[in-house]
């Protein structure tokens, strides 16, 4: 077993079907990028998963518990190697909380891939989510949460746009991913400045919707400028709306998409698709893989 692979695609594995799909997705992406895969398996000490205390992420031999984790990791690696014999895959099995172990491993990678949680909402509320924590704190720009089956190209990458720096990173990642997979980019921007639940209907406000729409279109055009020229073979389909919430339009376009890309945070004239609450919702409810870029 080898760890410390710089530039690798790091993927978390915990034995669940969701994490197995994440490993498959990571292997496919690493092969396309010419990178190695680092499969990381964290196993917790007894009772740790019932607390919020994160133990140090260092290798400790706990006998049968560690051996079982290593066997399961080696088995899934062998399955991947049979399908992609040229792909280099390493494994790293450590004692510690999954969020701590994966955070440390991600510092040496260029992408972190996670499976979607199979626990119910109550479990997530009480214990927190490894994916949630890593989306907030991961040191690598893209954290990909593999939702749905995550298999087979469908020809569409959806990206949220709002003109912020985080949005710019998301747009760049979306174009690069689309170019590698021969997919189109669907860029969406939703204007949502009014706190709809706290004020009267927008009809009571003297708003120039024509001017608002033009401003949104200008933000969209400026956000895509440069990327179109850099990736001339990628077809782009921009959509601006003032009638849908950011989460609504992203989830609508996520149906049948290869990937949805959102920024980790956003702050701009258009308070839209890359706010933390939006990226959190998309990562939990999209029917396809989601990349959160900071």
C-alpha cells in the first residue's frame, strides 16, 4: 500500500454501495485525466461514530478490524483493475474519523470523490455528514459527490452561474469536464434577490424587470467569456431566469445530466446559484453526480 500520491484522484470507500459507485466514477475520471486513483478507507475506533470527536488520522493496527478493512479495499481495487488494467490504484487504510482521514488525503490530490450517504435524515441531523464536512473544508477545489447510478455519458454538464469568484471556478471546471467527456454545458443563472418569505409579493415593488433581466444576461455573458474561446468545441446553452429559485432550476436541469457543478460559496450582485445553502441542497438531492468547487 502506498499513500501520498500528489495529483491523484482521491476517493473515499466505506464498503457501501454508494461508495462503490464513487470508486467506479473516480476510476473512470482518473483514466480520462491520466491520473492515478488513491482509494482511502477510514475505520473508526469503537464508539467514535456515536460522537463528534475526531481521532488523529494515523495508521494504527487494530488487528481484525484493520485486516477486514484492508481486505474489502483490496477486493474493490481488484475489481477496478480487471476493468481498467492500465490504471494505477493505491490504497490507504487508516484509523480515524472519515472526515479527518479524507481531508488529510485530499491535501495531496487534485479531486476528492465521495459516495452519497445512505443514511436517513435523522442520522444526518444527529451525527453530521462526512460529505457535508468535506464540502465545507476540503483543501482541493472540486469535491464530487456521486449521486444516482453515476454511470454512462449523457452529454450534459450543468453549472450554476452568479458572477462571483466561486462561480468562475465552477464554470471553468464545468467546461473542462464537458470537453473531456464530449458533453454540452448548460449554464444557468437565477435572480433571487427578494426575500420572498419575508416581504409582500414582488408585484408591490416597482422593479424594472427588463433591466434586471438584462443585468443577469450581462453577468452570464461575462461569466462565460473566455471559456467559450478556450473550449471552442463545447456547445454552451445559457439560461437566465427571474421566476425560479436557484435550487429549482439546477435540480430541473440535473435530470438526465452527467454532472452538476456549483461553487462552494458565492457573493455577488446576483445572489444565486453558488450560495452555500444551494450547493448543500444540490449535493443532497440532485439525481446525478455533483461537483462542489471553491
